[in-house]
C-alpha cells in the first residue's frame, strides 16, 4: 500500500470489477482491453526496448497498466505478466500466455509467426465493396457481436467481443435472480399468472399419496 488514492473512483472501479468477477470474468480483463500499448515508456526514454507492451495480472490496472521490458524486470519480476504483440497494428496475445488465466473459449485464434494468438479487441472493418467485403460475405462464420467474418466456427472475433457477450448474459442472469429473490414478485415472468417455480415446490412440498389408497 504505497499509494494513496482518492476513494470515489476506486470504489466505482471495485464495484465494476465485482460485477465482472461474478460473471466469471477476471477483474483485470477490462483493464487489459482498454489499455493502450506500444507507447514509449516514460521511465525509460531512449532505451532500445522501451515500448510498453507488457501487462501485469497481479498489479491489475494500478497506475500504469502498460509497461516496458525494463519496468518488468524492476517491478514485476515475480508477477504474472502478459506480453502484448502486434499484428497489422492490432494488439494480440499468445494463447499460451492467457489460456490458464482466462476463459478464451469461443474466441477465434489465428496463427501468426507460428504462434497461436487471439485479438484483444474488435477491429474496424472495411466498408463498402472490395475484396475484403466479398470475403466477409462469403464466410459462413461471423462474430456474434460485431459481425466480423471468422475463419473457423468460433463465436467471437476477439476477447473484447466475448466480454460484451458475457456481460449481456450476466445482465440476464442478474435480472432473473432478482425476480426469484423478490417474494412473490413474479411480474417480470412471461407467463405472469403462473405460480413461482411450480416444479421445485411440487416435488418437495406435495405430500405423497399412496397409489392404492382405498
Ligand atoms: Zn519502462
Ligand atoms: Zn506486477
Ligand atoms: Zn467481434
């Protein structure tokens, strides 16, 4: 606890992270996806390997989320650090570096420089006619969030699009839980007149009648 921070923004962040954690998403994922990488490190100007292409899972988004090779050896040597790489100016991570700390199921992976990678965020898509647009239309697989054409039957083009989907799902679940928790508050149910949870109640509560009662 070396740094003192003003309380309000921190608590707002914590609340957001708690929501994400409840959805099965690690709290640092949002920070990873919103961090700008590959800027020169302010602490190491003029050094040859000073581009900020590292992200520390253990330090999360405290202060500088992106840092350079030298920062890593000074401050994060015993931490879990993800290295961000670039493909055509887009940020990617290697599958081997994130698969143990993140559920990457459903996200399209690509082999780039003989390593399997996935994209952090949705990429802007070419608009209008042209080879790329034609290719996209011909693909049988598309990202469920942004519509980008995928090579293989995956659901999302990137971790970012998967996160959007996870948050949506969590929103539905939270709403459902609220309905279940509210005493008799069943208005949100599609079949409004139905009794709440008929199956569970019946199985537990109804007394068993002897089949051959006379
Ligand atoms: Zn640095
Ligand atoms: Zn660290
Ligand atoms: Zn997408």
